């Protein structure tokens, strides 16, 4: 192939990839890498956002209620969160706030990768169960029934949902099910208390927190049913709320100190990278990522899916 033809094909590929990224973002202006999180400011818990490197920390809400558990929409335009156990949605700049679950207590909202559904935990007959609904609160559907089930998290292809299930086999365990609630499969098999599952971009692993040696630490487990588990953190203080970055290279997590909590980054093998939040008198919790070329994807955006697979280190080499 001539040099001229190679240059032409390279230019065409760049244009094609750029177009697919625009499709993935629904034609909206691209945002930078962001992390939404629950931030203790003054005497209350609010929703804040910051850049992926910890810069530009901005508080979005200011309300007497407790705001927590933020979840980005795939296009980065909205954030779902829990306000005193009622699900709300707002624009990513804090405007146009709307309560979408008005007649039931709900928390743990998790936006589906295609933007059409929000999974969440809802109290049902005095037990927690996983439900799914449209982003405006319509078409509510119960996904789980046995035991107590909570902390839903979507796989990046939108096909499966991970969740925590208690009172089935003793302590809380991580389960995976189809997005319609079918084929519920247990993937962890010990009695340690577990919470907050988070999928790797290739859907091969789930990060979660578990209580071991009197502290909460971060673990990962294979999603193929093999039960293969790896521990990423050790020793005090507590580590919790793992959130896998959509490019697959990092995991955000929370470190609990005596009087405050901070959001930190580590590599996927557990090596500490940096501390993102520097508020020594405050508490920052529950990080959730937005990537303009990661979570901002629709099923048709094949380039973004391929990009995620390329960037994610192959599990077989770890």
C-alpha cells in the first residue's frame, strides 16, 4: 500500500472513530473525566463533583436532607442520587432537580449503560429488594424476591446486574443476574460481610468491599462462577466504596481515618496511586466515574467498547 493511501485510510479511521464517540455522547459537547461523590460539608451530606485528578471540587446540592449515592447518566448530563432514601435526578450542574420515586423508599441508584433504566434498592414488605425503572420513575419492575437484596451495579454491556444478597446462605454475598432478574448466580462463597460491587470494563471481574481481620478491605472476584478472589488492600484503616474506572486502569476507593474519609486511587493490582480529596475536616464517600469515552456509550458505539477492552489489562496476566 502506498504512503498516500495509508495516510488516507488513517484519516478516514480517525474521522470514523470521532463520529462514533459523538454517537456515544448523543451529540453533546464532550465532558472531561469526572467523579461524582457524596461530600460532608458543614453539618450535612451533599453531592459534589471533581475532575478525575481531584481538581475543581464543586458542591452541587445544598439541602437539609442527606444526599448520597450519586450515579452518572451515560452521557454525563444527569446524576441520580438518594435524598433521605428517595431517588432524585438532577442535571450534572445541579439544576432541574426531580424526585422520581415519590411513594416508596429507595436508594442505591445505578444508571444503565444505555441510559434507559435506573436500578435501585427499594424496601419491599420490610425487606430490601432490587428494582428497575425508567429515568423518569415509570415502568417500575421488581427483579429480586428471595432474601434481602441491595447495592445493584450494571455490567458495562448492560446485560447483567451485580448485587448483594443476604439471608440466603448466611452472610451477604455477591450475586449476578440478567438485567431482567433471571439467572441469579452467587459468585462469592465466604461469610464475610460484603457491599458495593463495581464491574471491571470487560465484565470479567467485580470489585467489592468485605470485612476481614476486623477491617473493611477491597477485593475482586471473577464473574465466571469460578469463585477466584483476590485481595487488593490490607491493614488499617478501613477501605470501602470501590469504583472501577471505565478505562479499566484504576479503582477509586474511600479510606476511613479517625475523623474523616478521603477518596483515593489505586491501580487494579492494589498499588496506591494518589489521594484525590484533600478535605482533612470533611468526609468524602461513594465515588462514581464519568468518562467521555468510557461510560458515555450506547450499544451502537462499537469503538468505545473496543477501546475499553484494549485499555483493560488482561486478567490472565495478573
